[in-house]
């Protein structure tokens, strides 16, 4: 007969509770993202939810945008800190720390990023720029579209070391997957709206051209009518030739 194992039972119960909480969190965030089609709302909601769930002091989502003229640029959202704290810093570059995220290679987690061999190798700052919030615990995940392109990256930081564990890593990876679907849908919706607007503008232009052409024809008909009246008065009734 197996001896009772109270500690084992408690551990199993805790793991089960963690899994239930994990599933409930993903379900809640996924539902919140799935009901939204506004890109700005999606990325802010994603950043806020993910920052709170993993226990980060602050979080950011840097994402790529294509303008109406085809120009590409990067935007970002923040959670946990005022935007003014970051506004004076440059956008993150493809340094050794950031590159895996922007390349879509998967979740990156450091217990203490400042002692990792990839940290502090790039000029001009050789690490975090002056005035940057202190970061030791680091967690990042790419948000990858269904076509394989990278929408952007989720980044989380904490001033203490070893704050993010495997559970936070799992959560961020799963949230990034849900975010990718929501962003794909938002961009498809935006593309459909832009296509409809282009079609409406084209239809309006065609209508305007038809009106202009009708005005020209109406003027021509009026000119012929007056010419025929003059000919009739002169006793020369007949079709008016140009």
C-alpha cells in the first residue's frame, strides 16, 4: 500500500491550480484581443495584460507599421511606466540581445541580462542608455504573422534578478501567438476598409466624369437646338450640320 504523501498532494494541487489559472488567463486575453479590430487598441491591451500577468515592472510592444504611401516605420506601446520615460530613447536596434526577437526566433529569458555575454557589446551605450529604467530580469517574445513575417516584439523588464520563470515564459509565448492572430485580423480588416474606400473613391470619380460628360453632351444638344431654331426662322428647316 502506498504511503500518503501530503507534500506531493500539495504540489500536485498547486500545479493543477497554476494550469487552471494559466488557461483562464489565456482565454480571457484571447477573447479580449479577438473582439477588437483597431490596431492601436489591440497592441495597448496586449501590452497591459501581458505586463500584469508576468509580473513585470514595465512592458513594451514594438511593432512594424506600413503607411498609406507604402513607407515602413516602427511604433510602440508601453505599460507600467509613462511614455515620457522612453520617448527620449532611440528605438531598439538589432543588437545581440534584441535580434532573436525581431527575427522571430522565439522567447528569450534572462535571469540577469546585465551579466549575459550578449549584453553591452554595442556602441554607443554599451548597454542601457543613461536614464533608462534599470533592467535585470528580461523577457521577450516575437509576434509572428501566419505568413511568417514578424509583426513586432513584446519586451518585459524588472529591476530585480530572476523574476521571470518558466511559467512567465510560457504565458508570453502563448499570448504572442494569440496577438499574432489578432494583429493579422486587424490588418486584414484595415486592408478591406482601405480597398472599399479606394473603390468608393473610384466610383465617385467615375460618376463625376459621367456627369461632366453629360454636361458636355447637354451643351452640344442645346447648341444644335438653337441652331435649328435659327435655321427654321430663316426658312431653312432641316437637320443642323456642324
